[in-house]
C-alpha cells in the first residue's frame, strides 16, 4: 500500500503533466473548413477565434443562409477537432476516476 507522501508526489507529477498538456493544446492552431474550403476559420486550442476567411465566391446577397451555414460548418469543424485532441491528451488523466 502506498504511503500518503508517495501518493502526494504522484498527484503532483500528474498535475504537472496535465498542465503541460493543457498548454500544448492552448498553443495549437486548429483549422476548420466548410465544403470546398470556401470558409476557413482558425482557432487556438483555448477556443479563441483567430481568423475567419470567406472566399468571395460564396458571398451572395440574395442567399445569406448559405454563407451562414458554411461559417457554422467551419466553426463546428474546428471546435470538434479541439474537443478530440483535448480528449486524447487529457482523457488519460481522468480515466478510472469516479466523477
């Protein structure tokens, strides 16, 4: 059976590893794209929108819904990438915990 001091050291080590992983994610750029790459967004891993690029071909004053849908698709694409990477990098720290 582990003693309390050993458990505390292990917990501190895991906390540091988790912090490093969180920083890596935050410093990563995630690119989301709509169909045919007509709308492209860049997010940092902390979910901050860094850029939004809209190709002129998709801008149609008679059909704003298409552009709205493409922006939504690009944003959701990037956010799902962030979620996937976050789960891959941080999920290992919470596996088996009772919460």
